[in-house]
C-alpha cells in the first residue's frame, strides 16, 4: 500500500491519541473511533487514517499501523504493551499525555531560549561591528596623534579581533562533533550506548528516572492483566521500540529461570532507580505488586517532571550571564581605548 503521510506533529499525535482513548473508553470499537476521527481531519490526514483502517482490517496491529505513520517510538511502545495487557483505551490516553508533556517541555525550552538567543546574536553583531569598524578607527587615531598603545590594550585588541573567528570555529566543531556522535550512536549496541550515556552526570539522572518509570509502568500493567513475572519480562524481550530493554530482558529472564528474585535482578541494573527493588520486594510481600509498581511509576514521573522544570529554569540565567559578559566586553572595547587616548593628551 502507498502511504502519503507527511508526518504528524507532536500536537497532532497528542490530540489523536487522547481522542481515540476517550472514544475507546466510552464504548467505541477501535475501527469505529478512527473512522469517526477521519471526519475532523484535513485531506492528507484523512487519507492516512482511511489507509490505517484498511490495514487494521487486514490484520495489522495498531502499533504497526501508527509506526507507518511515523508516530513517536515511545507511543508505539506503550501501544505494543497494551495489546498484551488489554487496556488499550488507557494506553491511548497515557500515550497522549506523554506527547503532551513532550510538547510542553519543547515549547517551554523554545520560549526560554528565544529571547536570550536573539540578544546574543545582536550582541555578537555589535561585537563584530566594534572589531571591524571601531577598533581600526581607534588604532588609526592613536597613530595620527603619535600616542603609543599600551601593551595590555594591544593584547586586548588582538583577542577581540579573534573572537568572531573563534565563535565560527566552535560552531563548526560542535556541528562536526554532533554528526560524529549521531552516526556512531547508530552503530553501537544499545546496551553499550546507554552505558556510555549514563557516565554523563546530567543525563544519568534523567535516564534513571525515565527507564525506571517506563519499566515499572509497563510491568505493572502486564502483571495486573494476570501475567506471571517471567511472561511479563518476555513481553519486554518481544518489543522492538526500546532496544535497550529488548536486549536486557533476555538476561533478566535467564536469571529469573535460574531462581534469582526479581528484586535482585533490578537491584543490580544500573539504569534503575534505587527505590525500585524495595518497591518490588514490598509489593510481593503484600500481594499488591502491580498496584505498588503503578504508584511507584507515578512518583518517578512526578520527580522527572520536577527535574525537567528545574533544568529548564537554569538555562535562561546561564544565557543571560553569557550575554552580560559579551556586553561587558563591548564596554571594554569602547572605553579602554578612550581612557588611553585621554591619558595621552
């Protein structure tokens, strides 16, 4: 079949998932809900959904159909697990809320950096003007008045003249480094990739919360549907949307089959929060493991959101500090030569 998909934005994915989830929970069959949604979309999205309905009728699973529509990998993962535990309506809502959070943090980041970046560009342009127009005029004036330029000011002028070239070099180097890391990350094993990322302190905090929340949330849903722990871990091994857990789940199952307890398995896993193992142990003792894992995943999500808010709140002050340093540099560029000139009169 030919998919004429032009891509679904985060907002479109969010709205689609939340509406389908509400319709499904309210008694609509999945096909009926998608067919009803077709009415509210423009031509190209409507065509995508008509083709999606046909593929569902041909036996495709919903996560495979949405994969063809290039939905986010985390959404596809949630829907994959939902077809194992059976709570599809709630999975749609969860996936929709996930996209809503992603869109919120993306918009907040853009809002925080938009104005500082504009100021930064303006200051850099002013610095370029000072370097190309003002400083040569000062130099010429010093020569015409036979005033010797202080050694320190000469060094300062030299540094200022090299700043635009330095910024260009740093930007080029950062671009090359990004391309190399992006290319290399696609070639290495998922476990090695996450191990490398966990060595970066800032990333380690967010990765630990993310993977712990993901694992506890999906494991809770699977166990609540009546699966055994071994079967639930087997589902992690079958999914393809989270490569890390796909590979690690195989090791988890082997250790469980050898008689090791689940809490011991997760206790030795470096991507998990330290509270996950005690939560599993407590839940097994009380016979409420699915419920306690679900509650624990909610606590991790709240903590992850607080960390995100805190990190975003620190970005703007750092940018303004950099701008302030550039402005201070501009003042030095203008006033130091003037003071030297006045002193030589």
